[in-house]
C-alpha cells in the first residue's frame, strides 16, 4: 500500500519541534503576527490557486465575514477531481479481472437485461469484424460466459486470484463483453443509466466484501502504469453476436493539491463536502483514510446508495435518496446541506461528467473550479467559459490543468491529454 503523508502534517510537526526552545517566552507571542494558513504552491495553476485562496480568506473564520451559525462549505466531485481516475470504474475492472460477482445466474440475468434491445447498436459499436451487434445478442453471450465461469469457479465471498483466470478464454471474453456493454449503454442511454447499472453490479455483496475489494482495487490501480488497455474476446469465443473488443483507460493517482486544500479549508472552518456518482461507501473508504492523505469526515461524503437486506446489497437504489448524477447531485446538496445550513456552497470543484446541473444551480457560489479534461457535452460550455475568463481579474469559473500521462497536475490551466505531448485548453 503506497502511503501518502500530508505535507502540512509533516511541516507542522517539524515547526513544532524547532519552536520548543522558545516556549519559555510564550507570554510575548502575538497571534496576530501569524498569517492564516495558506495553500501550498505545489502544482496549482497560479491564478486558480490565488482565486481559491482569496475566497478562503474572505469567508473563513479568520475573516470578519465568518458566520459560525451558518458554517460555510465547498462541494467537490471525487472522481477525476480529488483523485485522478474513477473509483467505480477501478472497482468494476477489478471485479472483472477476478470474477468477483456473487449473484446466481438467474439474478444476474435480470440485472444484465437493462435496455437489451434487438436493434443494432450504432457505430463504432460493432464486432471486431465490423458486423452489427445488438444489446440483446450481447447480453445472451455475456450470460453464457457468466454461467460458465460460475460453474467453473463458483461464487466466492473473496475474489479469485488474478492468475487463476488471466488465461481463461471465457473470463477474457466476459471482461471484453461487459466493458463493451457498459460503453455501449453509456453511448445509447446516457451516463446516468450506465452509472446506475455499474453500481447495481455490486448486488449480492456485503459492505465488508465491497470495502475489501475497494482496498485491493485501489492498491492495484495506484501501482499500475497509466495507459490504454484493449480487452478482446479470444478466438473461439465469438458467441452468437460475434467477438467484440473494448478499450479502457487504466489510471488511478492521488492528488496532493487536493489533500492540502481539504486540510486548509478545515483549518479555516470551511467544510469540504464530497458529492459523487460512485458508491458512497467506496468513495468514503478513500476519502476518509489518513493513509491516502485526504481525511474527510465520513458524514461529509455523499455518493450512490443501494438498498440492503440483512447487510447484503440489493440491486435497487435507496428510494428516498437522490441518485447523485445530474440534478440528483443538486438535490442532495439541497436536502443535506442547504436545508440545515441555510446557505449555498461557497465553492464547487467539478471534474466528473455528471456535474453540469450542480454548476448551474448555485450562481451564488463565489467560485467554481473545473478540472480541464475531456468531459461530456453538458460540461463543455462551463469548461470553455472558464477558459475565456482566464484573463479577467476575479473570474467566477477557473481551470486546473493536469498531465494525464503521469497523473500529476500541471501549474497552468491547460492539460496534456493521454497520449499527447502539448498542453490544450478547452
């Protein structure tokens, strides 16, 4: 497990040690001589960092504007924002690599039949040979793979060793078809439907099972190189619909700039709030951990939730809890924060494809910080507006660039996208 020590924690410890000899003269210490805690420079785009720091200084408890009865807060996406990568995608790929599904075939059949139309999928969703394929034929082949794997390996409460099935042709076909299905579902029925389907695949697991897999998936992802991987149905496993292939991006990295920001916000009396479309428990495992350096309070993490029966996750979502995608994210902020604190978010930090509604719903927010990455069509207007406002003195929308080839941020608004070498603005 790669450990991440928050930079400020180390600095404070060192500073405390150095200051010990002067404690005898503590009566002459004037707190007003100590400046409020500030963001580390790290790899922030300078104007973006300055804009965030200005809002913190203006509204934190070192300011006369601070209202202790209406504690300010900032809302953050988790995936592609607080981290580089996606928690739910990482867990999905881990489950495929280890065949970590506990549902009987009959229950899995019901789950996988989502939107299984007989109509051919649009291009580029064809077989490897370029022939049309429908979701219904794809589902038929997925179920055949799933049934064969379940008969061969059973349904174990813990994942199979990766080496056990890495050469299994059925397992490789199952991986390729499941990712192909997910990508096709996203293209034809939208990101929200695809995300709901992805979350429901955890049905049959206990939270203990899910957290154990999340830890293993995180450790695996953080240790792997960043790049694209193509999954392909092996020869001889074409099925009824034909062999397919799908390409995924393997990337999971910590973001020290965000862990430092979370700590500075809390030192200023501003709560960082996570609102993500990934499963809440998976995200909270990452976000609350001191090992990873983020240290968010558990009650400040909001994500997707599934119903439970006797501690086992069901394939249905919590009825009275909004699904955190699009308008659902906004509904969660209204229900759990605005209703109690009687104030909108102070800032919004967005990198997920599902945050356009969140960005447009709180014009009172002092600042919106956007991660410069290739996002959904609904997010593009906000990214382009942030790029346009770069030359203004006090922009409300700001950009943060990163290098997708290394997983590190860049000290500018432009980003170097995966496989490219030059920084690009929206």
